[in-house]
């Protein structure tokens, strides 16, 4: 589904621009299909809950967190996101996720909360030990933690007890471990715009958003925002 979304957006975008731009293909591009995104009007903002989950696709700086939130706010026409959950950032093979890996990203999220760009922040796929370490260290505490039911059919008792003690909401998800690989992104790019040197482009982050009507509990809109960069020579 995600790959199809990327390909469809690139196809539509490339059909609307100058062929010269496709050939030259600068280092920074905004590929937006404007009619596909519905901005939230100020009059209806209080009735909507805007939530997002942020996936760090590649090895990149934690400042990508701020870029992603700023871009989501701009695209949706809001000043603030109600909640952001960060997926566990990627680690090298054989290396377990530690507090040290999480800290740079969480510091950025904390700053965004303090600057009123986000109301609440949460985590994904942390076990009891990881969640406890983050909770004890963080200035802005996680208010939720997602658990993947594909790898855990029943909530671990120690995690449940800790979450209950500190009022952390436990949620479930079924996202794959790798939502978008570098190879998959490059393949979508290559198929959509054949003239582009797709191997030079790498995805940095992917944000999935949902706009929910609070009173009715239904999803009004949802979508993805993706940022990629061109490798240097």
C-alpha cells in the first residue's frame, strides 16, 4: 500500500512538471499532489484529533524529527499535532535498542512539546526495561507505548504493571518491522521517473498521520509524508 502511494504520487507529480526539471532533478524536491491532501480549517480544528507515527527509515540526525512535525503541520494546516508516536529508530544488526539510541530523538520531541508543536508523545515496541529507563530519564514522559501483537499475542505482565503504575497507555499495532526499505523506495522512484538516478536517493523518514473526528471516532483523512535526500558525490 505504501509503495503504491509513493509511486502514484511520483507519477502524478512528474506528469505535471517540466521535462527539464525531471532531467536535471535537483537535490531538493517537493513532490506534492495538492488535491490529495485536505487541510483542516480553523473552525473545525477543535473537533479533530491529529495523530502521527514517525518512522526513521535511515541513519540520520535527530533534527529530522522536527522537520517531520513541521512538515506535517504545514501540510495539514495546523499549528500543533495532538500526539506523535516515534517508532524505534533503526540500529545496526545485532545491536539492541538502548536509551542512548532513543535520547536524541526524544530530546527533539520534548522540545516540540515545550514549543507547543505537539501535545503528547509516545513510543513503540519498547519492553518494560526500555520504557522504564526512558521514563526515568525523560523530562516529558511518554504517555503511550505501542506493542506489536504479531510478536506478542498477550501484553507482557511486567510491561502492563509498569504502564498502569505510571499511567502510560498501552496500544497495539501491526506495522512491519521495516515499513519502507531503501531498495523499495528506489524501485518506486525508478519505475515512476525512469530518467532519474534512483540509486542516489535515500529515504530519511516517513510520517503517517490520521485526522479523527473526536465526537464520532471516525477517521476523516489519513496519509503519508516522506522525506528523502540525494546522496553527495
